C-alpha cells in the first residue's frame, strides 16, 4: 500500500531523528553496501510497514519523540 505524503513526511522526520539513513541502516543491521541506499529510498517512499514491525522498538520510540518535538514547536 502506497503511503500518503503526510505519512512519508512523518517517516522522514523519524529517519532524521534516528540520525539519517547511514545511522539508521547501521541500527537496523543492514549491510554497509546497499543498506544505506535502501534506507535513503525511504525518504521518498516511506518506511515499509514490514520493516517498521520488525523493528518496532526503534521506530515507535522515535515516532513518539518526533511527535512530541513537533507539538512543542507548535506551542512555542
């Protein structure tokens, strides 16, 4: 299922919060060759649901933190 632009933007924020494509690829245990490119592609497509579910502990916490930061910026 294709993600909406808003979902892709939320995924971009999560990737940035986790240190960008290189750091996230390392955290997910992806191989150095091809792994960074895979994560980089998610900036345009969004994070695949199956990857999110496989690494829910990483993504859920990052999503909560990015939402919290966004709410704080709106309140200021």
